[in-house]
């Protein structure tokens, strides 16, 4: 079924609108429409105009509104704290499987991600070389628009297998 047009004669008949010059009374297309509101007396109109329209539900006091806002903010803060806790736990788990470094050198979040990316790339290159039994293959060109040193840019060349061993000597080869 195709959607009905929102303008034109079919829409006018469907919506019960009436244009000037059309035959028939303005409410001819309306079935079961509620009668028009009677005009308000000037005194009622002034009183109605003076009242502020309230939203749905009960009126809330300033105190209850501030309590509700504070409660929502505390819940949002808890969600963000939990999200960051999970992110930090995941980064710690990632750091634990990367080659080790001196205990006092903890990588930042971005350094951990860059190191992991480059480490995986180097391992992949080493596996390709081992499978092919060929001399070292040239590094693939960086993707178009990738800046040198960007997190998604690969290492300039596959590191020698000695750089893949665990220990502080491997650290500079992957950052």
C-alpha cells in the first residue's frame, strides 16, 4: 500500500479541510467531528489567558524538581563511572597480554591501543613471512589520508623476530 499524499484534493477530503470556492459546507467531509468550541466571554478569556499552561501531570515544587534532577545526575554519574571502570579493566587486560615493560612504565590508554595495534600487525607480518618462507615482504602502504604516526597507521616495516620477545627492549619498536 502506498502512502496517501499530504496535499491535494484527496488529502483535503481525508483531512476534512475545505478550500474556498469548493462546493458544499466546510464541515461536509467531517464525520463524527466534535462541535466547535463556543466563544469565551471576555472575562473568561482574560482569566484563561492569565493562567500559565502546565505540562502533563501534577505541578512539582522547586524542591522536588531539584531532588529529581540531582537523582538523575547521580544515576548518570554512576553509569559513567561504571563505563569507565569497565574500559579501564579492559585496557588493563590488554596491557597484561602485551610484551612486558618495566613495572613503573604504565602505558596510557592511547599508547596501549597504538602498541596493541602495531604489535598485532607485527605478529601478522611475522606469521606471513613464516608461512611463505620468503624474505621480508615490504610493508603495505598506509590507507589514503592516514597521517604518519596515526593510531591506525601500520609500523614502517615488520620488526625482526627478536623485537617480538618479551621485555623492555621490545617497547620502542611498537610505539
